[in-house]
């Protein structure tokens, strides 16, 4: 399922499998990928590498560590990791985990997507990466800096989804806002159009659209990313 309008895009799980492909998402959002990975295995890791775009991860379950330009940070549930273009990063997970990914569009052509210092030389840093610990990821990012494509990205459960504004009226967004359902079912109203979002489905919403969210499923979990104004 793909539903497109000049103010929003809805993609179901089976139509949201891309990661590096370009120009899949509309040009009014900084996002080029918004995906859920529910079944990460214990011991999963990756060697130090960097990219020609920005990458953000939200770990909604599991424990591990990430190194950003050689500095170690702990990963716990609800931890957000921002690796901007040119930031050398490395993950190592110690438990089974669940995570979610956002990437931006590639800014250099003609190079592979996954770059190592050994093969492609030193990275060219843009801005420092950062980690928001899970216990502190409860609202807007305190200082996202000049490049980070989101000002907020975190987990929402049943009560929080139902608290998104007046249940009797649509809220008009003052910034781009993007939802992805991890479990349960979320009912989304967009300018009066009703859509059911199931696990893996995403809703990219443009500033100015009127939206209302609700769920009757107490197992519901969703993540919401908001772009800077």
C-alpha cells in the first residue's frame, strides 16, 4: 500500500523495504528511509565505517554499545544514535535487540554506500555525532545541531499515542512529523481521510496537514520523529 498526497505519504510494510534507494520519499522531508528492524540477534556487530549521508538509529529494545569517532557510548532501550556524514561509527550488541533507522539522501555520488578508512581513506567529518541515552530520550533533543534531520525521535505507547491532541478534533501540524507502528494498530485521520496503520507501516506527514491519532489496542507501540521547524 502506498498513499500519496502533497501533504503526506503512507507506506505499508511491504512497500517500505528500501534503505539506500534514492528518491523514494517526497522531497519535502529530509528523510530518505524510515524502517523498523524487529529481530536483531545477540552478538550482532559491524566494523568501523562511515557514510556519505546522515544515519540515525533508535534502539527500542536491547543492550549494546556504539563507538562514534572512537568514543564509546552505551546502548539501552530508547537510545538514539546520530551518525552524521563522515562520522566513523561501530556497533556491537550484547543482547537480542529491536531498532529503527532513518537515513538522509546521499550527498556524494560514485562511492559505495558503506565506506571504511582502509579502503576509501580517512572520513571527512561534517559535525560531531551524538547519543541520547534511553533514560533521557523523553522529549525534544536538547541540542540537535545544524545537520540533524530530526529534533525529536522516541517511542510512544498506548497512552501517549492517544494523548496526541484533542481526540475530537484534528491537530494541524506546525512541523513535519513521521510515525511508524511497531506493534498494535493505530487509526490515523488525515484531513478527514481514515487510515489504519499496522506494524511496519509508516506515515510521513507534512507541516500544515490536519491529523488525529488513536488506538484501542493496549499493546500498541509506535515511534514518532519530528523535523525541526
